[in-house]
C-alpha cells in the first residue's frame, strides 16, 4: 500500500498537515465552562503547533466560547501556515446540551464573536455546525456568503450532513469540507466520504478513535497495534490516514503526553493486508 500523503490542500490553497488537533477537550466537563487548568490547556495548544500541527479545529459552542478564547490567547498572532477552523450554529443551554439555531442574524453575530475570540481578521474555515431544520440552509448561509465576500471568512464547510444536503448548500455557496462522525467502528457516513473523494472536499472525522469492545486489550485491534509498537488509539488514527487522502483526523486531548502519543500515529504504516485485517475485525 502506498504511503498516505502527509498534507492536504484545503480549499485548493491552504496546505495543511493531515493530522490536526480538535480543541473541544480543553473546556470544562460536559464541554461546558473553563478547564480546571487554563495554563495547561494553553500549553497543549502551543505544544501541538511546536510538533507541526497546523490545522486546529474548534467551535463557538465549545465552552461556549472557552475553546476559541484559549486558542486566541495561546496562539495569536498565528504562525505562518497555521489554519484555524471553527464552527457555528449550535447553542448551548447547559452542560452536554446542544441545540441547532440557524437564524441568519444569530449566525452573523457568532462569526463576529469568533473573529474577536480567535483574535483574527479572517476565519480560515468556518463550518455550519448543524443544519437547523427550522431554517432553510440558504437563509442560514446568506450572511456567511456576505462575510466571505468581505474577507472575514476564507472557506466554508458543513458538519453532520448527507450528500443531498451538501449538494443543496453547494448550489448557494462553495463548500470545501465536511465534518461528520467517523471512525473504525462507526462508519455510517461512507457515502459522504465517497462524495468528498469524488468532489475533492476534505472529510474531517470527529470522534476519530474507535471505542467499545473492539478497542479493549486482548482484542484483534490490540493485537495488530502491538505488532507496530502502537496503541489501539494510534492504530485507529493511522487507519483513518490510510483510509483516504481527503481524510483529516483531528484527535483532541487536554494532555501533552496524550497529544504527543496521538501525533505519532502518522508514523504507523499499514499494509493493504493489515487494512483488510483491521476492517474485517470491525465488521
């Protein structure tokens, strides 16, 4: 099996390392409020960039606002080539509670807040966190189109969508990425991945590490990972990198040690036989 490419050109112009960092876990419990140790959260962000991560994904709803504020404090002004992606369109009514709101005036307000929190003039990739079933997607994205024209947003993506929804949005605005739940054991979005490959869109799998029985010690994944001197988490991320050249995994953590472990996943090389063995084990 050929070695998977290390980089991907997001939107055709932003070249990023394919293994990124998801900044959801630098908030409090239930993705609510501030972390117990803000200095440690900022240190994780800085270490990620030191180790070559140049794609960091967050959302205005993480905290809410907390993750974006910490990124701005830790990393602005941003190193050349660093791409910060954020999302909007989910409101938080409490810990572990997420509600889609796609009203255009709300979306516009949240983009302005994200720009302020991230301490930037342009959001590299703004993603609609969820389509609000009560608001036509064109209405939700109308202010995004205007803000893109004004230079406040560079590229636009969608999250947790199916191919027909991507098609619908693309009639109105250029879409460069899709962020859906996807990992070794949860592959209900194979159709979306195929669509992204065909259309050259980035596919950003959230919750990228396999969990449950298959990931337990003594199982098949554990056995294959041990051959590589790797953990099951590292094997899960390596599988994603090998699975498709448009895949941009963004494993998240609040620990430097765990961050360093995740980033070593890019060094795990899998043969075609091993890819088949892993996929057979998860069926």
